[in-house]
C-alpha cells in the first residue's frame, strides 16, 4: 500500500519573465509578485531531491527504522511500501509515534511534538527533482520539477484542525474535499497583496491585454497608471524575448 501526502500550501515559481511561457501547463495567466513580498510572508524555496541521491537513501533508512519501531511498539502494518514513498512513510510514522511513544518511554510529549512537527515541516517543503506531472486532462512523464524553482507558503501544522493537517487518509480527504473544496486551507489562510507588491500581470494574448487594462482602471483607479506598464501577454513574451 502506498501512502499519500496532501500538503496544504500555496505554490509559486521563482523564474525570469523570459521563462514563464515554458510552464504553460499551469495556465496562461499569472501575477508576478516581488521577492520582498515573498519574504515578508515567510515563503521558502522547495528542497528538490533526486531519488538516486544520498539524501533520498538516508531518508528511506530513517523511514525503515521508524517502521521497525512502529511495528515493535504497536504492531502497526499501515505502511508496507517504504521504498516507493519514503517521505510519505516518514510522515505517517512520525504522527503515530508522536501520539504513542512519549507515554511508552516516559518522554516529555511537548518536546516530542515540537521535534516531530519540525520534521514534518521539512518534508512538507521537499519535492522530487523529476517525476510524473499529473493534470486533470494530461500527464507528463519525466517532468523536471526542478526547472520551476518552486517556492511554497505553508500554513502552520495543526493536527486539531482538519483543514491544516499535513496528511489525510483518502476517506477523510474525500469528506473534507466535498465540504470545503480541493484547497480547504484557502478558507482560513489567505495570502493578500497590494498593487505595490505586483511586478507583472500576465495574460494569454494581446487582445486580452486591452480587456484587462479596462478592468484594472475600474478596480484600481489610484494605482492604474503604475499597474498598466506591468501588464503583458504570454503571446508577446514568446515573440519578443
């Protein structure tokens, strides 16, 4: 059985304007925000890991060790495919051990909780270097995620709040998705920005530029003159850069 990690997050790409057209799999509209905005909101670049690296191997060994502890203490066979998903296994084991190990070994549960949540936070910010990219209507094998230079905003881990758990079992996730949507953390952890935080507004083609320009003038009359030079299309980026 393979475990799945569903990480509450908001993702961004730290790439030059000239490369934005290369990530069209995410759509043809974008807002470019300034780096100081990202730092103020505590975003962080993703840690990319190759499945042939020593870091991957060591993570797998940690997962296997946690699996042995878990089996010995609780006879829990929840994870049976550590090799294929070491990071997912580690998260599951960490959560389980966090709940039961302190009582078994007389360890301060607050200390264990802090350690495990720190470990979970690191793995929430880890991504494979290359792998299968899945979209609703298309899959791309051997997609190089590293080229996206992803940054993530991660809301705080809160096991008591079903919207902010770092891991959902499939049945629980199905219920949450029906009630709150596919991105439930958006309801309570909203990132905000002002016109001054914007570097670029990118639309699909030149015809759309005129339409969006009119809307910007109506929505932001005081900032319109500053926003208009930032408006550009993917069509123009492809032809001029």
